C-alpha cells in the first residue's frame, strides 16, 4: 500500500484530542496559522454577562464591557520523533501505522494534560472542596454543582475530571448505579467503566501524575482553563519526503508533521510537533477537589 505520512499525522492528532479529557469543552483558540515559540494569543471570555434594559435613544447597553481578555503565551513546543523501519514502509498490513500513532499520540496528550491540569493549584484557584476518595459520591458531586451554581457559573459545558481513585469510587456509588440504570437499562457503569452525565457534568478520569499536586479532581466551566495553539513553521530541508499541517477533527488543534530520510544513513524518520500555551481563566469557574 502507498505510504501517507499525512494520514499518520491525522490519526495522531485525532488521538491526542481524544486522550486529553474533554479538550473540546475548554476555552480555546486554535489555528493552523504558523507561529513561533513565545508568541501570544488573546482569548476573550465573558465572566458573568447580564442583560440590559432597552433605551429608545441608545439601544441596549454593551454587556461584555466587563469581560476579561486573557493572554496565553505559546511557550510549549512539544514534539515526538519515530524511526520508520523499511519493513513497515513496504508492508501490506493496512493498520501498520496504528501502534506508531498510538505511542506518539499518548506522549503528546500526556504533556498537554500535565500542562493544562497542572494549573489547578491553590495559588491559581481559590475555591476548593475536601472530598476523600472513599467519600466520592453522587451527593458530593451535587455539592460541587451547588458550589458552581452559587457563583452563577454557566451551566454548559461543565466538566468533572477526577483522579482514578475518586473516579472509581463514584463509579461504584449505588445512587450513581441506580441513576444510570433509570435512564438506560443497558448501562452498567462498573462493567463499562464509563459514567453518564451527572448533575450536568461530563465526567472523565485522569492519571494522578497529570494533575497539580494535592489536587484530586476539578469541577469546572469552560472558562476556567484556557488553551491556545498554532502550527509550527514548515521546515523544508534536504531529504524531506512529506511535510505539512494537520488539524484535529473536533477542535481544530493543529500540528506540524514532517517525514524525511537521513541522507547519511538512508533511514526514514517521522516527526510531529505542536506549539501551544495554557493559562488560568476565571477563578470562580473552577472548584478544585482536594
């Protein structure tokens, strides 16, 4: 079969997107426009917009005047490289690229997750709830919802991301089981390992090594964590076989890919890279779990 490094790159960036918990729900500014390291991007988000009375002379008052502009510095330049064996290149196996795509995607997704969820410190976000692993239940989930509600945080999209131990405890909560079965008799949360939407939260698990120290999870609205990304500049060097930009299907997360031959060793290489930055957003949109 004909080798397509662009297809490999597309599979990798789609997998990266799928492996970062609910990347599509965070405030973001993604573009395949080329950029260099340490540039900056502005994300404009409303804190708590409100309506205004109509005036026959001036019309409606501008309600986003109190919205904040958030600057995200593109200071994360992450890349992964893989040597491509000639046996793989000449293989007739359709899915030969899957193991490569999975490995490279996992590496990029891990770094993005660590950078994004590493922002969840007490210094950055002041609101927190103390919930022990064994106490993670539907009742405590609803208490997290109430905390966000009390600060008039938007209702959608809201996300609940829990470290594995807290996620598994919630998975086994009897009220969660009953709720899941009430809405879908075929759902067995323990069997599938997946939680339904509860209390308005989409729920995901995260490795405890990928989140800020002493943080066991987070309930948040999209304005709490911000991420921006641009495409690294094309290289165009001797020995290049194929080079270009791919974007993920849901969010438009861009990445640069390049495949080349080392002219000295005649060995083929494939590389993917992303330039991005993360920043804290609205303090009240985040309820940390400690």
